[in-house]
């Protein structure tokens, strides 16, 4: 109910399902996969690194997308106009997904900056970030 999965068989099955589902995502126009690679952090040598890591790390393809399709989710349209976040060009735009009791369904009309994610996530966790340049994303509220 809280979005957490305990380590063990259930977690392994969920990671396997997510990996499969992510590999099914396609560029709606070309049919090409939009995921280039998925790495399970359990398979990585993280010795010397501090902090927690996500279970899966997704490397997206560089394809410019108009819409996304998969057998499981159907069609997400429009995705965005322009490039993708991670290309390190401030004029490019990216996409993010939020789900759960604190997320308002639909497209967000105002731009979201990378700096907005930390105050949004910390707010959901009940943590104050006094020295941040971002602001909480209104559609993902606490």
C-alpha cells in the first residue's frame, strides 16, 4: 500500500516485470525501443559509493519521441516537444511520471526544472530543504 516492496522473491519478480515492461516501450512513430539498457544495481560493484541506489537504472535511447506505446500501457501522447533531459541542453525538455495518492493526473502546464525534484521528494518525505533553488512541483503535493 505504501509503494515499498520487501527484499526477496516478490521484489525480484517485480524487478523482472518492470524490466520486461520498460523494454516494451516503443517510439510510437518509428516502433524503435526507447530503452537502450537497464542495469540492476544488484549486479553492479558499488564498493566505495555512499548512499542508496535505485533498484533499476534505465539508459534511454536518444530517439526524439512524439508518443510512447507499449502493449501494457497503451499510448502516451504527446510525450514532449524537443530533446530530452540528460542531453545537457537547457532548451531541451524531458518527461517524468508520478503516480500515487499525492499526484494529480494529467499533463503539467508549467515547466518543471531539475532543481524542483529535490524539494518535491523531500516534501513528500516530510523533510525541509532550506537551501535549495527549486520549488515543490504543485501537481505532486504533500
